[in-house]
C-alpha cells in the first residue's frame, strides 16, 4: 500500500463531505450523520491496519 | 525513491489535508496520518541499512555489542513515542501528546538503567583501587 493510501483516504473524505452536504441540504440530517460515521469507520480500519504494519516494521528493525 | 518524490508525497498529503480540514476535520487528520505513515515507511527502509552498517563497524571495533543493542532499542522507543506524540498534537490534543512523550522517556530510562548500573560499578571499582 504505497502512495495510493493518501488518495484513497482523501477520496473517501471528500466523498463523505459531499454526501454529507447533499443529505444535509435535502433535509435528511440522520442519513448525513450515518454516512459520515460509515466513512469514518472505513478510513479508521484502513489507517489502523497501516499503523499496525508500520509498528511491526519498527519492531523488527529496532528489535524491540 | 529519492528525496524529491518523498517531498512530493508530503506536499500532496498536506494539500488534501487542507482541503478536507474545512468540511470534515477528522478526515484531514486521517490524511495527515496516512502521509506520515508512507514517509516513515520509506525512512525505515533507509534506517535499516544504516543500522546494519553501524552494527558491522561496532563488531569490528570489538566493543561489546550489548550496549549498541540497547542504544538501538532506545532510538526505537523514542521514534515510536515521537510519531504518536506528533499525531496527537496534529489532532489538537497537546495534553495526550505530552503524556505519550513522558511514557516514552520513562521507557528509555528503563532501558538505560542496566547500563548506568554497570557504569557506576566500574567507577566504584576504579575509585576503590586508588
């Protein structure tokens, strides 16, 4: 997972932001909130996996 | 992966983070973390080479490598503490960042304690011989 990690996370962020505005404008605040939370969870899962990989690498290099 | 590509990645990540900061601040933080992770992954690759070279040099000098291993561990702990501290500070949580750095210092102290003990013993022996 290289540079496209940034684009993936930023893309999800932009999509969620747009959807949120869309739903909020059309009067469906709850769906907007749910979309934001869903996007947040997806990005959180990706980032946590990447951080886990990074810490595994650090552990192996510094033999902690 | 030369330095210009890494700088490019950092700038792109920063731009995305600024875009998102206005509408979804939490995603801005995630973008910043993603950029940080990628840059650190490349840095770790280079660091691995450095450590193997230094390790070889230490072995040539005949010094006991125990101290060098502890030194690497201390660098690793400070490295992790600094990463997570900056992530928290970037998210606006200065207090948590300070706590993590304090924990990091404590672990470094823990790692350094045996060496300090052996050093003091050497000093005491030297003094007692006088």
